[in-house]
């Protein structure tokens, strides 16, 4: 049966079974009013609660049907190694069969957090809209934009025939060389939690399931299948786990994807502490846990530890563990029937709670309507514009003056497009790849530039000027062009991808040399970085301005041009610290050996514990190159009237922010808290922020409440949070290192439960 007819069958069953679940024809509605026999499929009644529906459906299922919905297949042909399930969508992440007899649809799974991805490089299939990278969206500090972006890619997922989106990457940046930093939400639990939650909410507003991933402590790609992230319970719960906890509370993702790595010696997908204790018991999580592709290592062990659904079990794991092996475990009593029921029930509950059963898919066109793509380009562009961070702007070199007669544009294929991040999250662009023939052409590639040219976007804005491109491969040639120009824009990029880490924090190739040469030739040099995460800048003192544009997505060229020319303000703020050198990191040398991918090894995350990112630099009193929260605007903002008050464990902070500059702009006032007596992992934590948009002269009064867990430490003995009595500083600033004013609150000692939902 093809996937299309399969979905058709589901729809027919739904209509037959539950009139109230759907908009129905009047005659049918009439019939529904008569006292009738109990409906054949009562779980299809959308008026019932998801829990009730899951109970009813489960009760009607055979054991084989329960096993059906806890086992996933791969969705991509990669012959001779993998053959996709015939009912999957081509070149997709995966597929889980449904139970047509009961009106339970299949699950069609697609990556990822920046849009609808395509697996494999054998074909440029499924052109879709790519958001800027996850770290870029975090740099907007704007949950509303994150929601809109999520809603947009979730719509494309649904319109493409998918009802499960493998999105919600939220691993904290402990390692700036991590190849997947671009998929995640930065280094702070509160910011990452807010942004990733908003994206997940947006995705799930389309009645599809979103995951949150990769649970947990999946901090580097080197040795990702074997590395053990070792960390104490308290440090984990105050850092990486706290980010998951915040995001899960705020967005209720229907699925959690457990990670490849081990945590304290045990694989994440068979880690009883992570899955059963923390996630399901402490946080009261009601969704299901799916394994990452190849992350399940056992049947009963994983099931008993809390894994509910094996992903691509036909392809990536050593055996189809949740198929015959788990059935054998059940027969032998190694796993209980109650646990199998719980696994299936969690999957069912998610399907009902998300609305995907009540809102059947209508098919997966290879091409989306041009009008939809055009509308979605605006959404991604808005995200990219607010994500761009103006790191340095000496002498107000930016925004670019309209009087420049000659502008040199150098490097990074800026004549044709913008780079994107690689791996399973790769979205293929409409209009084809802007640069052909790049290596690696296959996994972990391909390397894809989206056809949105910064050069063309700039030329369109400077009709009277000569805007000339040089590819930057020869520093001397680029310098010559720069010397002949009024100003120079050097684009520099860094391709990062799933499965490998960056070798260093330096820009790859000879780009540092090119920037240096151009800056030596023309003081008016602006550097535009298109990177997965932080890079070091040996040339920083020589250049006039630096802009971090991340991977800016489908409309990236246009977004960059609009920020450079000042059509929109520069309003991104760093969601991660940029270190001066790898020597300042908790682990100057990356653990593991990429040449020995099978050798087990440990990463000691107790070195920094919960002092991730800026907290580490604060603790060690090390000056970063650019601090967390930093970013300049083309306008100027002033803060006043900071007050902080405490009522029980509730701290309320309020202040005024005023645009005192010459033009409209956006700012992100940030609130940091810290105990005067110390005792935390680091001197201070981000406790709140607000993105504001203000006309010149306008001001806004902002009130924020602080999540009490951000005032507490984890108390292992009490199995809860504990706020120490004493005085706390509440600081307001424009970055973690630019604090304008400080207020104090005095808190009484308090104990808090592990989570509002847990016990
Ligand atoms: C990645 C996941 C992804 C999955 C399916 C894995 O390699 O780690 O993030 O969702 O593949 O493509």
C-alpha cells in the first residue's frame, strides 16, 4: 500500500467512527443527535481528553498492534545499506506504522529545527524554507519570532506529509567546537528554554508532534556514539537538564529524543536516571521517548529504563530491538506487560494530544506552492534580521553610508548565496544549490549554499555605486580590490555539520589571512561572519566592524543586506560567549579521537559543572572576546528605575528602557541574579530578558518575574530546590559584562519541589 492510500484509509475510518471529531456534513450531524449505539471507535472522539482516548485505544489493541507503534523504520534509500520502508516518504527520517483497523494513523517523521529536511545527498528533493540556524534564532532573544518560525516550518512539515518533526535541539553549548552548535539554543538554560519552547509550540500549533532533543548532555560530535558525559546530579539539573525542563514545561513537546552518548557511563537511551527518574517521575513528563537514529542498544534494558519507541530500528541499531527481541523479553518476563502498555499508551496519548489523529494529513507534495514559499521566505527573513549580531562598530562604519561609490565584497560565495549547516537537519533550497561541486558531497555533507546573494541584495540597494566581488581565495588580490574601494565587506564562513566537530575556532582555509590583508589595505573593513558558532578573530583590532550572521537561512542574503544598510536595526544579541582562545575553555583540548570512533571515553563535565558559558568566564574571571548577551544597536538605549522585590520565592523585577538614540531600534535588556554570599556554580545567572522595539525618544516599562529555580541550588538529599536565605544582587544590563545598575532583594530560606508537575 502506498503512503497516500494509507492516509486516505485513515481518513475514511475517522469519518466513519467519530462524527464529532470532524467537521461533518449536516445529514451526518443530524444522525449523530439520535441516541445511537456506542461508537465503534470511541477514542476517535476529539471531545474526550487525550489520556482517556489513549486508554480506550490501548484497550482495543492487540499486543502486536502495541508493538507496531513503538517501532520505527528508516525513511530513506541509501543502497545497498538501507532500504526505506515502502510507506515512508522518500528521503525522510523515518516512519512508524499505524493501526488502520482502529483509525490510528502512521507517523511520518522529518527533521529538524530549521525546516523540513531531506535525508541523503543522492537527490535534491523537497525544496523547503530554511529558518536561520537554531543558535541564530536564539540570538534574536525574541520568543515571538521563534514561535512564528516554528509555526512556519511545522506547516511545511504538515504540507509535506509529515506529522512528527524531529526539532527542538536544546543541548547547551559546552564546547564551541561542537559541530552541531548551530542546531541548538546557546549556552543558557533560561534563554535556550524560552526560545526552543516557543519554536516547539509553533511547530505543534500545526497539530503535529515535535520532539525536543538530544536528551541529554550531547555536547560534542567527536565520539558521539560512545562518549560518556560525566557530571554530578546537581550540576546536570542546574544546567543542561534545566534547559530541557524549562522548555518542556513551557511547550509540552509530545516527544523527547534520547541522545547517542552515554551519561555517567550509561547510554542515554537506556539511562534509568535520565528517562525514568528525572524526565518521567521528577518532571511528570507524559509524552513518549524516542531513540535517536542508532541510539538504542538493547530491548528490555532500554524499555525498562524508559525508552518508549525505537527509531529506525530496521536500519541503524545493531538489531531491531523493539521488534522480535522485545517480544521475546516479554514472553520471558524480562519486561512487563504493564511496561509495554505504558510505551504504547504514551505514543497514543501524544498522537491524540497533538491533534494529529483529528487532523489527518492530506498528502505530501514534492513541491509546495510558490505562494507558500514566498510567504515563508518573509518569516525566515524576519528571523534572520533579528538574529544578526553587530559585534563591533568603530566610528559608526555601519550602517553603510549611501555615499560610498565603490564597495568591495569579498569571499564566502557572497556573490551567489549563504552557507547552511550540514547533517540530518539539512534543508534543500528552492532554486537549487547556489554553489555546485563542493566537498564533502555526501555525508556529513553535502555542503549547501542557499541561493540568496548578499552581493545582489547590496547591489540592488546601491544602484549608483560599483559593488564588486572577489572570491577571497587570494588575499593579495582581495587586498588590491579593497585598496581601490571606499570600503570593503569581507564575508567569511565556517561550515559545521553533524557528526564532526570543528578542528579549531579559527576560520577555515586562509580566511583569517584574507581578512587581515583586506583590513591592512582599507581601514573601512567590515567583516560578516557566517558561522555555526563562535570563532576567534586574530584580526579584530584591525577591522572597523564585525557582524555575526550565523547560518541565516533561505532569505539570508537579503537579511544581511538590510542590516548592513540599516534598513532594520541590528538587534541580535549573543546567545553564547565568544572566547578569546581555546585555552580559556574548560577543555582546551577536545576529548576523544575522531580517528577511533569506536573507543569508549569520558568527558568530564564536572570541570565546569553547571558553570557553562558566561558562568565559566565569570567564575574564572576571564575576559571573553565577546560576552554572552552582547550586541550593538544602531540606536542607543538607557535603563532607569530598576526595582526588585521579593514575595516568598517570587522575585519581581521592573525597570524602564528608553531609546535615547537617533533612530528606531530594538534592545534586549537583561536581568542577572546572584547571591551576595556566593554558593552558586558561578557569580550570576541570567534570570530574565525582554526584547523591546522603540521609536526614538520612546520608553517602555518592563516587569519580569524570576523563575524560583534560578534563585536556588539543587538539594540532592531533599530531592528538590533550595533557596538560601540572604541578600541577592539583581543586575540590569545590555550584556553579561555590561551591567548598568543593580538592586538587591533579601530572600528567606525556602525549599521547592523538583518541578511543578512532579512530586
Ligand atoms: C540525528 C538526529 C536526527 C536523526 C534522524 C540523527 O543522526 O542525531 O538529530 O533527528 O538522525 O535524521
